């Protein structure tokens, strides 16, 4: 069950990354800011609750979008 939940979350984050990339095509910094703000909604936690490197998480999401 955990694997399915993680796969679903990954799919939602990649879709979010695609949406942000399509909406903000010109500036990567704007993409990062938008993705950072909206990722908290998808993951349902704040960057304060996340004990990892939140910036690195955002970069990984964008890289996953580019690879998909």
C-alpha cells in the first residue's frame, strides 16, 4: 500500500511540474517559486514540517518532469 501511495504522489508532483512548466515557460526561477508554493498543497505539509532539503525536492520534481 505504501508503494502505491508513493507512486500516486510522484504522479501528482510530476503533473504539477508539467502544469507549472506550461504556465510559466519563460523563467525557471518563476517556475521554481510557483512549484515550491504549490508542492506544499500536494504533499499536504509545509516546508517547515519537511526535514529534508525542500529546494532539492523542488529541483528533483522539475528534473522528473523533464525526463518524463
